[in-house]
C-alpha cells in the first residue's frame, strides 16, 4: 500500500464511519474501483480506532460521567439507580452480541462476507430498512390530519431488552454494507427512540467493540499489503475527519431526515450489482491474497 492509498482510505474511513452508509463497504469499494488490493479486515478494524478516538473526545463529558458513576456504583449501592451507572451496564450488555458473533464468524468476516455481491445486497436491504424506520419516526414526530404527534423514547427509557436489540443490530455490521450506525440507528428508530437518542447510544455502544476489534487485529498488520506506517497514517487521518463528521451528523439528525442516505445506499447497491453483472468488477475484485 502506498502513502497515497493510505491517505485516501483514511479519508474514506473518517467520512463514512458515522454516516449510515457502511465504512467497511466503502473501504472495500474504494480499493476495488481504484484497482488496489483490498486493505483487509485488520486495516479496517485498526483505522476504526481513529474514528472511535473522535467519539471519545466528542462525548468525553458523557463518557467520563458514565465510567466514573459505573465504577463507583460497584461499591456504592445508592448509585446503582443512577442513569449513568445504568448506561454503563447497558453499553456492556449491548456489546455482548458483536463480541460473540465476531469470534464465531471471524473466518467468514475476513473471507466470504467481503464478496461484492453480498455488499450490494446489504447496501440495498439495509437502505430500505433505514428508510422505513425513518418514515415511522417522522410520522410520530409530525403527526397528521388523523394522527396525533407521538412522543418518542429517550435514553432514560432504555432498558436491558433494548440494549440487547441494539447489540444484535450492531453485530449485523460485521457484514460490509450493513453499517454499524445504520443498523443500530434503524433498530433504535423501530423501537420508538428519537433519532438523537438512537445515534448517541449507537456511538457509545461502538466504543468497546471497535477498541477490542482493533486491539485483536494489531498483530496482523504487516502480514499483508499494509505496513504499520501507512496504517497509523490512515488512522490519524480517519480521526481528524471523523471528528468533523460526527459533530456535523449530530446536528444534522436533529432536524433532517435520513432519506438522502437511504437513496444513496440503494443507488450504490444497484450500481454495484450492474458493474458486477456486466463483468466490469469481479465479485472478489481487489481482494488481498492473505
């Protein structure tokens, strides 16, 4: 991998990690369209640490309160009913599904799941799901001639069952094209949460999974086409761009619909099917040999 490739892939990771369009799919597609080798699951996992560092800084006050209160609640009974202590447990509970499924399907994640036909399918299917979820949320918020406005749930109403469902949705993002934020936000909207609540919990929930995944993949850097230098460079780029994107996205979702992302996902999925069907792209284009 050249330094230019690592720059572009770092930019792509930072731009797409927090948007519901799948960063792993875009890293894979960028390499395929440019005729580069697939950077691989290890590169993807480690550059995601850069974008998660952006989450840690952006939500630093929330995270500090959650971590502090959770630890103190272990030995201070009166704090166990505190919202921040509960959120600590809910992030832990919600992280279980992706941890279990990530280990069970590790070989598939690094192999068959990277087939471009599967990526195209997940882009379209999850785009439709996000569109339906967004429309239901808008209907509740806007009401209508024969419908009253319906109040949606906040994170204070998040329970263990909700946390597990969010966690299962996050685990679906092990398949490129699903999108971690897209799946968890869709799940949250379908469960009746506000856009802001679904996105905030989605980003908090991603922290343990991404840091653990990146840590486990550290030993694989250097085994394929990617060296340590390029990986660190791409990770720093992803952090800088990711911070700007998350700040914009959290403001965007308070007043705007997810429909632009829905349309983009569906069109990209269709384009990908056409290119593969016409033989312009192989389903395994740019896959690394390692």
